[in-house]
């Protein structure tokens, strides 16, 4: 299967499908290579797509035809102890008007639809194909080697969208040796529930959805958190834990997920739900400091392969970054083709585009958050302080009420000094504000 393309895209997730779609729309000869039986078969995320303006430009009013599940009109952040919870709950019905909002979706359906848009534009989809290596000539990437017989594909540029643990990024020497501390592992279940039951339990109108994040006892003190997203007739629920901390704890991600589902807050919400799917996923969380070099001679990294995931502790985003990076990579490839130059110098335009977009600007603005999120107190002590203070505030025991500050001091006594708490607040202020 020796053939020459203008571009070969490895991985048919949101980043790869975007790159293939943009290039095909421009009339370039594009191959989109996917290891799964179909696009989406190997892909997993929490199930939320935020800020979809780039996709809207490529497929106008995509929400009318794409298999999105619900508009996210409600966001909750919940601090957990084994028996209690304290939530921040925000709802705005304006978020029900796309595209400046979020959607819940099922990756298997969405990725298949999106790859089909690239096919319709002219891209050649090659599924069930594992890519083992890059092809080189004169120090430049000139294609890929697949696990098929005579499976060499040649191209002017290779766009790599093969996930967080990118083999091709290593083969291209764009990424140094990685550390488990820069990655998180996620486990997710898809639970079936009747549509009306979901809307009643989560106080939602038809087509409205909720995105919920949890921090505290759900990860047994390990750096990470949990999530829950409502779909039309199912719930996506999962745990995210730092890979290094999880390994040190001797716990498994499956154990954390099972325990989370038994928490009093979750147990009633999930009552009667049945498991439809279970999946796992590796997530890059190192931020700017762990980001690989984004391009080389004849090669560009996009999406998770480029480490383009954004986290503030309360928000974890990846799909919108993937789509935006796929778009930027395609634009850089188009410009390189016009110049007849696919060198590293020419493809540097890719990083220029990312710097001018929200992608690298967000990562730079929140560059301190990986260090902040590594603090173990965020996952045990502070959720316990928040829930403990709320318990004291609402408890009726016949004793005179104390002021809020006194309640907080009572909870902190013997657990953390006021000086250390102030230091943590200052670090959080600098990282997030």
C-alpha cells in the first residue's frame, strides 16, 4: 500500500479529524489513519465539548446534525468527605444557545460522525491500522510505516494525533523521556438511565445537561478528582488520578471508581442505573513544562500528543484544544504546501497560530496550576475543612452560634496553621487569578 499523499494524519479523534477535514476542504490529498475499527472505538473522555466556535466555522450549526447529547446549562463543583458534601452550583439557561457553551456527547458517536465529515470532504479514512514508525529521508519525516503488508504511506507532512502516550512523538525525538507525574489516568463508566429520570434527579429541562466535578474523598487523597456528565438517556461518570500518585498508593483506578459510586451523594443519583460501557484513558497534565516540541521537519503534533490539555482544578478541557490545534496544524500545512517547504522553519507557523489562539494563551495564563494541583492538602484537608465548617454552621445543638471565622478556626485547629493556609491561598491566587 505504497502511496504518496499531501498529508497523512495519524489518529481520527477530534484533533486528527479536524486536520483532515480542513486539508480535504482545501483540496489536498489526505489520508486519515485510525487504529480502531471505527473512529471513536478507541477514544474516551469525560464527554464534554466546550467552546465550539472552531467546529462551528468548519461545520456551520453543527449541533443540528452532530450527535451531541445535551446543552450544558449547569455546572457544579462538589467537595467530598466520606459522609458529607459541599457544592457550588451554577446554572444559566443562556448556555442553552450554541455555540458559546458546552455540550455533552458520546465519543464513539461523535468521533464517527466527525470523521465522516472529513471523508465527505475528500479525506481517505484507513481504519484498523496501527502505525509503528515514521519514514525518514535526509533527516525529514516523509511518511509512516503501518502494521499492514506493504503498509508504507508517504506524505509531505505527517500530523500526529495518536494520544497522550504518543509513540510517534518519541520516534520523531520531539518529546523527551516522560514522567508519570505529568500524566493522569482516567476510568469512566457509561450508565444507562431513562431520560425523564435524569431530568427529574438533576433538575433539568429537556435537552439541558449538567457537568459536575468532584474533589476530596473520591480519590482517597490522591491528586485528581471525579466527574459526572448527563447525556440523553445515560450518565458518564469517572475518576481521574495522577498516575504517579496512584501507583504509590497501591490502589487501582477501578477501586476508586467503585468507591465513588457508593458515596451517599452519588448512590441516590445513580439508583437503578445499569453499566453500558467501561473505558480508560491517559491524560497529559504537565502543562507547559511537560509539553513536547510541537513540530519538526515534516511533522506536527496535535491534541493530546502535543500535551494540549488545560486544567485549573475546577475545569479540565481537552476536546476544544484538540479541535483548535488540528485546525492550526492544517493551516500551517496548507501554507507550507504553497511555499513548497515542509521544513521545521516553515512549520513553525503552527506554533505562531497556537500562540495567537486561546490554546497556548490559556496554558500560559494557568501555567502554575500543575504545581498547585500537586498539593495533597487540596484532596483531603481542604474538602474536610469545607464540609466540617458547613456541618458546624448548620448544626442545631442548643449552644450559642459562633461567627463564621470562629467556626473555620475550630476546624483548622491541630490540622493546619493559619500561616500555611494563607500561603496556600496566595499560591492559588497566583495560579488561578
